[in-house]
C-alpha cells in the first residue's frame, strides 16, 4: 500500500508508539536518512533496534531474528523492489518502506494489510503502476472451468460460453504480461530517502542545520554515484532543498568560511557513522573475494 504525502500521521505517529526495527542498506543515502530518523527517535524517546542489511538474505534473517521483539519495521533503501509479501510475517507485523529505487514491486504496492511504501504524490504519474484488476487474477477467473470434467455432457450453448470465457482469460493474461513487461522494463532512482526524512523532520518542527546537511549529503551521493541525472539533482535542489538552505544559511553575505554554518555531531552519532562505514567496506571486501 502506498502512503502518499501524509507521512507524519500515517507513518511516524504510528511507529513512534512501538519498539521499531530499523533495517538500513549500507549506501550513503540510507546512512543519511537513518541518521535523521534517529534524530527524531531521540527527540521522542522512541525505542528501536538498528540492523544493517546488505542483501535479500540479510533482510529476511533480520526480520526473523527480531520478530518477537518488534512488530514494526522500517526499511530504508531496501525491500521496495522485492516481493515482501513472500516474507513469513506475523499477523500483526507491519513494514514501512522508504526506498529511492524504482520500480516498486507491485505486490508491495497493492498489499493491503502490513506493507506500506512512502511516496510523494507528485511521483505517481512517473511510477505508472498498473491497476490491481489488470495484474491480479480473481479467484473466480483463475478457477473457471477447473471442475468441468466429469459433469457430463453440456449443452452447446454452455460449451460456447466456456470457450468465450477461456479466450477472454487468455487475452487478459497476454495483456497483463505486456503491462508487467512495460512496468518492470526500466529501473531508476527517485528522490533521496534522506531528503524525504528531512521533509518529515521539518513537518514535525525538528529539522536543523545538521539534518539538512545529512539530506544534502544523501542527495549528492546519488549524483556522484550517477544514480540520478544532473537535471533531476538540480530540480530537487531548487524545489525541495532551497527553503532549508535559505533557513539555515547565514543571511549576512559578508560572513564566509566556518562562520557561515557549523555542523556538530555527538559521540554516539560518530560511532554509528564509522561502524556503518566499516560494515560497508567489509561487505564490499567480502563480495570481491
């Protein structure tokens, strides 16, 4: 299910009441996004467990290991393009996904009970998600004709009706295959997850120069890694980050250098950053050997 824009009420106000399992990918944008989320948790005394995942197997293992402790999980830059419906989740387990990778897996988009993806409504036109009725076959359609054998002779009219239904079903499946091909054919990256978390912090009145800096680093990592185009990068800077830059940058044009903006991190933040960077380097080394 998609959560569109109303991230504070439908996402944060829900998760802050529980112990939260945070699963974060080891890319720079995810690091910056989770740092902002940790800032919000610290402000509201939210209990959480943080686990770095570096692949599907790692994600599945983390969910299984923390299933008894946490019934709310936040996935940052992981899981959106895999069928999370295949996980063996407890009935009361809910997953919230903040992921910049596209396209989204349609099983996650149309899951009704326990999978939620945070997206901006301005992105819906670009996503071009097919309608659920165009993708998921109803039970009546899939089982049509399964019990026809052994029922004796049918009238010619009934036989013709079954043939028509069978033809329509084949046409529907062929159209579905075309829609799925078009939807999954291309992959791209959407807005930085760190920028999304900055906007959430701002809605709650908890943004700062530090959270803005994290969002800027996350966005720039997408550009440096060539995940987004320069045009997309510029658009986000102008449309999404400019208000924050104006707010937290000095209004005195004569001030330069270190006097313009100072960023500080406590010991806990630095420990987290270095441990995650160490994990990323270890994972990279393991994958190359």
